[in-house]
C-alpha cells in the first residue's frame, strides 16, 4: 500500500484547472480547439455528438491516453452502473464513455454544468460513506478533474498517463495522503484536494518515493518482497516522538492523548488493545493512549502507541493472542486491535483508515494467520517470530 496528504486561492485554482494550449505534434490543444482531421467522426460513430464537450474531452485525453469509440448512448454496456456519475446528479449534464487500446480499459466522462457543484457532491458522497463506517472510502480515487469535464478511468495506468496533463486526481477523504514529490493543489471545495498522485490498491499506481523502493524491481523477484532483510520500518526514540510521527493519521492522538498508566489501561468492548496486562511482559518499554475514554458518551477512537525494548517478545506474545482469537471461529474479532510494528515502535488500532496511513509511514501489520500470502505489489517481510509475517495487505479491509 502506499501514500501521504493533500489539500492556492480560487484564482490560482482556476489557472490550475485550465488545460494548456500547446503547439507542435503530439502536444495538447486545449479543450474546444479545432479537432484533428477525423477525430469528430470517430467520436460520432459511437453515438456522441460530432462536436461538444464530450468530443473536446476525448480530443484532449487522446494526447496522453487512448480514448476511442466514444459513445453517449445510455445502453452502452461500458456505461457505469453505480450511483455516480449520473446525468442530473451533481450538475452533470452529459455522460459518455470511451476505451483505451493498449490497456483494453474504459474511461467514463462526465460533463458538469458547475464544477464546484460536482466537487461538492462528490465530497458529500465520500463523507457519507465514511460516516457510514467505511473510513477508507475515497483513499484510492479514480476521479480526474479537467477544465470542464471529469474522467473516471478504470485502470490506474490510464490515470497515471492522464495526470501528465493538467488533469488532477480529486480526493475528499481527509486522510488521503500525497507523498513528497507530487503536486498538492486546492480543489473548489474545502477539505478536498487535487494531485498528480495516483493511488492504487494493488500498488500499481504512482510510486511513493518516501518509502524505500524494492531493490529487486525488474530482477524477477515478486514485487514488494525483498530478497532479504526489510525495505525499511518506522522508528522513534520516545513516545512523544512516536506521537509526532503519527499525528496526521486518523488516530485521534492530536486532541486526546495520555500516558497516565490508569488511562492507558482503559479499553472497551468496541476498542480492545493487543497488549494486555503488564506491558513489560510484552517487551514494551513505554505506552500511551490515543482517543477518548468513556465520559458523557462511551469510549471511542481508542488506539495505543508503544515504544518497544524487545520486539521479538512483543511479536511472540502478539502471535499467541492472535492465534487464540482465531481458534473461536477462524476469524479475528473486528473490535480487536491489529498490531502494526516498526523497528522499535508499535501501534495498536482497529481503525482501517488509520492503518492505511500508518502503512505509508512504514509500519507493517503482524499477521500470524496460517496460509496467509500477499499479492504482488504489497510488502511481505519476515517477522521476528516463526509463523508470522509483516505486511501492508489486509484481505478483510480492501481499500476502495
């Protein structure tokens, strides 16, 4: 998994969204420029008007990615069957679809009358999903904003080609990360961002140069798996340093944090730590609680930060606890925290959205499920205890 954070004035944003006029063969003409010979007829053949915003969007995207067989027919089997984009929703007036050739994938195109209204609608959609319990929704986005159209490529490879233009990925999940080296620009609505970083669930998106790159890439080894050792893990010298490291994750450590021993021992039926009892027996040297203990309302957002003096001891005890949990019904309790470890630190949390961000900070999950394997593109490294691995792949919580 992969990633790190988003979010210039409205005038600057307008310039950003304006697609460039370029001269010379193979460079982009702005949407609305005269079509190259034969382009309009190619679009019209699929049922789209020979002129108009759909054809202009097609002409623009062709400079970076294939967009053939343009169609605006509602019964085209390539049209999306989800709840967006839809004509009449979020000010969308037209919907079209075209296909790439090399990747054999599709690009849905939406034309909004009001781009700000569209972005506001998408933001609400994302936040509704998050409030409904899907905290990771929108962390991987295929919503690409152009000057007067929005594209929805079905493959990250197509998105990566299109962001070489002035098109940008729209993200409205507040924890969606943008690694260093990528553009971070304001959207037309608050708390959303535009970027040229393409996140992908399977690791096939834009490379994250903030995390160590696999030295065996191209050498025949399985992508994401080092030949030996580790690709790198998070570390911190103290609990305050660890808190600062994870401060921008959804762990609630910024506003609700305590190292008081009595507070650290608090747990609830909804939020259960990995480390129980005497922390030193687990190899833990320092411990803190993030989140709110019970008060006027029940305890919520509880997670734990650990500095670790003996990582092998921690992993050994955590393996035993995890396997005891698995004995009940073969699955881990949803309310039980998962242990994410670094070199000398660990975080215990049951929040998938928080773990998604922690993976970008080079924490890895201690997985002791028998027979577990991770797909190519995810990290999979040896743990310090036999029968477990360290990984950033969670089959039960795939990123949307």
